C-alpha cells in the first residue's frame, strides 16, 4: 500500500534531509512537500527526483503562519488524498535572534559550553511580532498553524481501521521556564521560540490523550544541534567560521551535536519505522551522533504533566474558535 507523507518546511534543512531518507527507505511513498516558498520547493523536488527518478513527490503551498493559508492548503490536501499516514510538522521560525556575545565567548571556555550550544539557555532571545491574523508570529508558525492543520485534516488522519502519525520537530531549547499559561503566545516575553517548542511538547501529549482511540498518534523529536538556515541566521558568518572547528571538536565529547541535517533527521526517520503503540507519549526522541559519526535515537522524558497539557489544549481550542470567528467576520465583510 502506498503511504502518504506530508512534510511541512520540506524545502531545505532537516525537512529536505528527512524526505531524502524516507525515499531511500521506501520508494513507494507519496511525498507532499508543504512549503511557503514555492520556488525553493520546486528546487527541492528536482533534487529529490534527481536521485529518485520514479518517486512521487507533490508540492503544496503552505504558510503555517497564516490561518488562511492553512485552511486553503488543508482543502487542497483533502481533495488530493484519501488518507494521510504521516504528518511531519517541521516548519518553524526564529525571527530576529539576539545573541549575548559576552555569554557566548565566556561559555566557549567554560565547562558549560556543551549545555550552552545544546539548549541556548542564557544565550539566545528573539523579538517577536504580530502577524496578519493578530497572533504572535512565532507561536502562529511553530505551533498554532500546525494545530489548525491537524484539526482540518482530521478526516484523513482519523479514519476507521487506519493508524496515522503526527511528528513534531521540537528542540532541547523547549523549556518550561519560558512558557506561561497566562501568556501562551509569549507576547510579553523574550524567548518565543523556546516557549513555542515547549507548547508543541504539551500539545503532542494532549493529542495522544484525545486522539489515540481514533487512530492518531503523536510524537516529538529533538534534532540536536544542526546547522541549517535557521541556525546560521543566529550569528554573522565570520563568527560561524571561527566557531565551527570548535563545534566539531566538542562533538568528540557529546552526542547532541548532530550538526548536519541528515544526522538531525535521524529521530524523524527512526519514528517512521516504529509501531505507534510501542512509543511513549511522555518522551521526546532525540537524534544523536557519536564522535565517530554513528547516528542513533534516544528517548528522554519530557518535563510535562497531563493536567498542564490538558489546560493548554483547552486554551488552544478556545483560541481556534476565536480566530475562525474573526476570519469568518472578515470574509463576510469582503
């Protein structure tokens, strides 16, 4: 049976590496690259077909930071496919990253250098903005747009006799201390990326509680420290030139520095091969790479409780109703 796999943010980095690995694993897949930039999506599709000429690779325009775009894309998906086997929620942003350079260079020569790079704790902040829907941009892109997408695709994900998988690309930067239940969009803080990733961890747990009996299973992964366009945007290029040799040296002493998108996609690929019933909804699956370049996946329990995730899930449903009502009113005026 042909498996349908939808990947958001698939035109570069970890998303594209995942698509390459999936096609190497199963050439009968039907891949859907759901991307905001269609020019880059076309280039990604061409690259995949260059090495897998007989692959079925579809393109879909999707900006998960826009509710309108999500609704339009979901309608297109429903018209194309009868069911979805895997929905990889990989798209994400980290706008306007601000690095504490003093903390960076102080950390480079301390015992906390590995922890600093692995989590960016005490090192990285962002300046968030409101989007056209009146939502915080990072929250909307990294979490809420994906949440709406799941809701819209429920008929394809939750079918009788069918098991589907939702897999979130989270981060070790997801920290409970960065998230506030009174400010779920993180409009008043300086760590919206960390907050949004912690929120995705909570949502995954809640989805399993609400949807497992309908055949939908959700998992969360951390790709490790990977050098992608998002990562390279954090520091000027000349600083990366200075730091990269140090990072490869550090990788001899830690397994969290996956560094390449291929390595970072290890846990995503590993989950593709697992039976959903065997997975623990309370853990995050980490992509790891040994100093000798061996890739493997390791589960680590998340700092989340069910009551907190349930409250958050309820708040998301309330916000969804508000946003849909607002959008409906806007459409009626137009």
